[in-house]
């Protein structure tokens, strides 16, 4: 048996639990704000579109996309487009249902 030293990539149970709680709270806030906006008369398509614009801006900021553009390179544009359409559709219908 060999003894391995902990690396920075190993999961930390306490941090993982906190991430799960944070994700649950943030998803609840997202659904609540979407419901409020749609009930105020804003079309669900616009609310979905703004959600993805905000997401794109936050990803660029957090991952510093301007320093490493290769980080956003895709292998298959066809599958990437399909994935994006499925994500937008599921978000749109979720907001529409709210």
C-alpha cells in the first residue's frame, strides 16, 4: 500500500456540501426571480435570453476568457449548437411554466 499525499484536486466533503447548498439556494433565487419577471409581463424568451447573457458575462469574468481564448474552443459546432438549443429550450419552458 502506498500513502498518497493530498493534492489540490481532491474533493473536500465540507466544501462539496457547501457548494450543494449554495447551488440549491441560487437555483431557487433564479426560479423566483424568473417567476416574478414573467408575472410582471416580460416574455419568457426575453427572461431566458437575459439569463444566458448574464451567464456569459460571469463566465468570462470568472474564467478570465481574454487571457486564454483556447479555453472556449469547441470540437463540434453542431453538437455545441444542439446543446445550447436544448439548454435554452429547457430554460424557456421552465420559465414559461412558472
